[in-house]
C-alpha cells in the first residue's frame, strides 16, 4: 500500500512539474504576442526575461541530463550513511540521501522519488558494498555483489603495461591515469632488458596481473620483448586491453595475428590518436574497475 501511494505521489509531482513548464512556455508565447503593443524599453526587458527563462528550461530539460550522462562514473563503493528527513516540510520521498565512500572519497547521492519508492533505503544498510554508477548527486545504478559476481576490490586488480621504449612517455601517462582510478599498475620504467628472453620478474608480473595492456605501435611489433610479452599473456588467456598509441600502420607478425584473433576476434583497440580519447580512456578504466 505504501508503495502504491508513493507511486501516486511521484505521478502527481511529475504532472505539477510539467504543468509548470507548460505554463512558462505559454506565458512566453503570450508575452511575445504582447511585445508589439509595448514600447522599446518594455519590449527589451521582456525579451531579456523570456530569454533567461528559455535558457533555464533548455538547461533543465535538455542540457543537464546530457551533462550528467557525460560525467557518469562506475566505482566500487560502501554505504556509510543513509539520511531520511524527520519533519513534514521535507518528505522522505523527495529528500532521502545516501552517503557512499569509494577509495577515500565521499559521494553524496540524493535518491530520486522512484528509488525511494522502490525501497532502496530499506533494502540496503550502512556497511553494504557494491558497484555504484553515478553522476553528480544522481545514482543511476547500484549493483550489490552476488555469488556469481562477487565484489572485487579494484586495488587487487593489476594492469601490466607492455610497450616499446619509443613510447615510454605514453606508458607512464597511462600508468598514472590507471593508478588514480584505483588500479595497481606494473610497467618496466627502466626498460633495462638483457638477452633475448623475458626475465623471470617480468614473466611473474604478467602472470599475476589481471589485465594485459599492449601499447600498439609499429615499433611494438618489431620488438622481440614486446612480442614475447604478448605471446605469454595470450597463451595464458589473460584479459587483453590493447591501446593504439601511434598513428602509424600496425603490421603484426602472422602468428601474433592468429593469437590476437583467438583472444580478441578481429583486431580492435582503444585509439589514443582518435576522437575523444580521454572519454574512451575513462570508459576503459571503469570497465577494469567494475
């Protein structure tokens, strides 16, 4: 019964909200008609006022949802507080807040009426962990762990970055980016390699990593070390996350192409030289964290 009345309240709120928007647009329409009967000063003031109202409506109805979608983040999080209002001036349906903690950062979410009515604050409690998808103060999804998909702390996930020495700066940039996302990162800063075979240290680092990230470039496929690292990761059936850092054409050795296709299908990669690489990199980090 409570859920039914909550749903009715949400519908009433939406009707009032859109009636308000329609009333404003109707007022603007009649105001434009009346402009022809006013003097220049009054007309200017009216135009400025209506322009501000129109800008507000565009932001509220169109731009804000787009902005929020562009800022979506998915992180492992823990509920540390649930705040329910205790006075009649702030109904629980519209003023319930949940405070999450993720990697030392506090995230304050204001539940939507639909989320409150669905019983989020009753289903979950302080100390519960899960994967949170949010933007600003809006929660888009909360996924608690299940036996089939247990919670894995991102700090226990390691990315091994494999690269040719010509692209050391790109490797260091990516390492810092993924570390800030909460992942462990392993890459050989020194690039001191002796002989023609991988060292036991590098072999162990690859085998213990969760993800293998080759930085693809023409130089990568001419490096014996890079090829051996890729072969080891592919044969171990590791999760491979290729990133293209060069604008040059990629020519793989035939046996590597076969390994690549077995793991990834047709060659695909995140292109750092393509359009909007930062957004793609953010999505890749979220994919590895979640």
